[in-house]
C-alpha cells in the first residue's frame, strides 16, 4: 500500500462543483489501494478577500490576529471536501493545522514548520479514512495559530509527506507540469517529465511560479518525490526528484525570463579597498536585495560598479547612491530599468564545458548585446535590453534543442 499526499490549490477548490471533482479524484486514488492524505488551500480569491477586510481596518496590519483571520479560509475547504467525500462513500476526517499539531515557530504571517506530529493522521489512514488537512497553517508552542506565507499550502503538503514518509507528494494545480520555458513566449515549450530539486529551485527563484520555493527546499532536504499535475486534465505531470532518479540527464532543462530587475551603475569610482562595501553597505541597510554584481577597473584606474536590484527598489536605491557617490569620489550614478535577465538552468552543465560560450554566441549571432553575466554551478544568467526578452528566450530554447523530447542531451 502506498501513502500519497495530494494537495489542491485555490482554483482546484474554487467552487463546490470543483470540490466535488476533487473528491472524485481522491476517492479514485484511495480505491486504487492507497492511503491518501489531502491538503487544501482556501477557495480561490478567499485569502485575498480576508486580507482585504483586515486592510480596510488597518492598511499596515501584520501579526497574530491576521493569522487567526487568514487561517479560516482553509478551514472552510477541509470541511466541504470531507462532506463531498462522505457523499462519495469515502470515510474522511478534516483537521486544522493545530489539530494535527503542525508545530511552527512564532513568526506570524511567515512561520516556519518545526515539527509535525503524524500520529493522529497515521491512525486515520490505518483505519481506512482519508485525512484532509488545512494547508498554510500551524500552531506555535504557545498554542497560537500561525500561517506560512502566501502559497504556503505547498509547504504543508511536502512537510506532511516527509513526516509520513509518503511515497509521493502530488501538487494539483492549474498547469499540467513544469515547462522548459514559458509556453506563452515559446509555443514549442515542452513539459518536463522529470527535473531535479536543484533545477526547480533555480527555476522558481528565477520566476517560474509553479510552487512555493520553500516547499521545494523542504522536498529536497527530506528527499520527498514531488509531482506537479493539472487538476483539470489527466496526465503524469512533472516529477521533481533527486539526481539519481533521473537516468538521462539533459544538459539544459529550462530557460527562464525575469522582468523584475533594474540595473544601476556607480561610475568612475577611485579604485581602492572598500568600494564594494561603501556602495552596497547603504543599499543593504535600506533592506534592498542586490542580485548580479559586476565591477571592473579601467585604464585610468577608476572602477565602474554595476549591479541589479528589484525594479520596485530602483528609485530608492538610486536616491541612496546619489548621496553616497560624491563622498566616494565617484563621477556619477546612472541606471536602466529596461533590462531583463535571461537564464539557462541545468545540472548537466556541471560536467560539460563550453555551455556559456555557446549561449553567448547564439545571442551574439542574432545581434543581442549582453550587458552583464553571472553564473552558478547549474545556471548562467545574462542581462540584456528589455526589447530582446522574447527573442533571447526563443534563441536559447532552440539553441539547446529544448523543444525536442528526444534530444535529451541537447546535442
Ligand atoms: N491560501 C493561501 C494563499 O492564498 C495559501 C495557499 O493557497 O497555498 O496564499
Ligand atoms: Mg499556490
């Protein structure tokens, strides 16, 4: 008998018809001989609605009472789903996070799971009952209700799967898997059968918003097999798993596009120790996160220091640097909001040389100028002009043969 955790997001439980469809799917999984734990989100739009109510009273609301409020959304869906399961003849029992005892720290609105007591859930499963658990919520050691941050139901599902040593954690959502790139940009984009945790983490942090990043970190840490599937169509989705479970590893698994960044340059800074910290210190103090950084010294002995920040932080950062720059003897501050970051991701690049030069040549052949580069073990990112967003993604997707399922090695 396998133990399977199935998580259904807000659109999948968006109305009572859909909740009944979820019940049918859960019933089928159980009748096929599995022990099933279900994790649900609030009905779509509900968390935003509740947040709106709170903000109508205090626009800057945070803290304990917000979690008491937001956690109610999931409590509605667990009850409705159990009613629907009962109607289908499936014995089911619902639990809030506190009832299971999903123990978290006390960081309200963004709590982290510390431990899960799986005994109650296990007893139900052994007795042949489906257990339906409210996602996104837990309880701290003082009995306060906490929530895990937006999208947190994914993390509840993975954490439960880890605690129960489940065979698989299935995330049912409105897309049918993880794609080689955004199909709206490249119609030939392909659903990946398998991808490693590491690659998924890179793709998620680069903007592929299929799963809450923390859920992938959790899955990676406890080696939970995580599958993303559509709740509206049949299919096998994408399995996110260990490298060992992926026999034929592609060189490149995906191309991502991030439109959220902006570029800033502090020009003509005298080249001496303390430049980087002199520039980035005040930026960090203002809680602005810096992504890519490039620094180089010209023949005249001065340095141009260029980096990227989130576009929302652009004005604030330029303002800070315009104050700091004169003190450092810099010639000036300039910036550009109209840039994008395009990245290729793949664990295969660890064992292959020449991927970067191939990427740069493909872009150059089409006249795309690269403004910044950064690399990690399994990722290469470039900053280019915004006008090349779609073209750049298409060129790289085709350069590495990602549209071709047979072309696993991107020859
Ligand atoms: N309902 C919460 C949200 O909308 C948690 C989740 O859906 O995962 O963010
Ligand atoms: Mg979600």
